[in-house]
């Protein structure tokens, strides 16, 4: 039961943080991804999302928009998931 509460709280925090990035583009990209997958986010994916959102906003936006190469140590798979999520909606 405690684990459920903890994961639910983490999901809500991640959603809030993803939807309040500072720019509308990032709110749509990351916030949309998190919102659409909220109920199925497990602890591991939540941790990956939280780590990704710790990056500088300008870097993260440039990576997601394809304006700059993604560094080797960044989560390429997650960035691709977020990009593909938005592309699949268009």
C-alpha cells in the first residue's frame, strides 16, 4: 500500500513538473508525454523522467527539438520516446 501511495505521489509530482517547464513548447512535449502515460509510469520510468527533467531547460529543449546533438550520457531512448509520442499525435 505504501508503495502505491509513493508511486502515485511521484506520478503527480512528475506531471506537475512536466507541465510547468517554463516554455510552452516544453510543457507540450514533456507534459503531454507524462500526462498520456501517467497511469502506466512505473518506478523505473519515473526515475528516468525525473533525471531527464533535471537537465537545463535550454539543453533539454534543443535535444528534443533536434537542434543539438544529444550527449552520450543523456537518456537517448527516453528522448526518442518523447519525440515519437508527439510525432504520432500529428
